[in-house]
C-alpha cells in the first residue's frame, strides 16, 4: 500500500513536470511570435 502511494505521487509529479515543460515551450513560442 505504501509503495503504491509513492508510485502514485511519482506519476503525478511526472505529469506535472511534463505539463510544465510543454507550457514553457508554448510560452517561448508565443514570445517569439510577439517579437
């Protein structure tokens, strides 16, 4: 049970970092378009 909980947290963390990197790329593109 404990290991399952830790695995769940790790997966959500992975999802969070993936979304963040995606957002960063999108923001960088928007910045390039503005200039």
